[in-house]
């Protein structure tokens, strides 16, 4: 839970300081923030109440190739 609070507070602080920052620093902080959020969201594993559902759907259709997924004969 700490990582969520730190993330939220960081975004809040950068948002509050935004009018006082130089344009170069603004661009750098936006880049770092987007990069961090992409890594943060992309590396989640076994998170959420519906993780088991997604895992069972993946296991069920894992052996099918692309054409078999969409062609029902």
C-alpha cells in the first residue's frame, strides 16, 4: 500500500509545483512520471480480484492458434 501512497503524493507534489518549474524540468518530470507509471502498471502480477478469471481464460485458450480462436466450425 505504501507504493500507492508514494505514487499519489508524488503526482500531487509535481502538480502543485508545476507553475514554478522550468519547461525543461517539466518535460523531464512528465517523462519520468509516464515511464514510472508504465513500469508500475506493466509489472503487476497476481493483482486484482479478477486475476484468477483471466488466468483460467488464458489457460483454456492457450493451446489454440489465431485462426482457431475466431473460426467456429
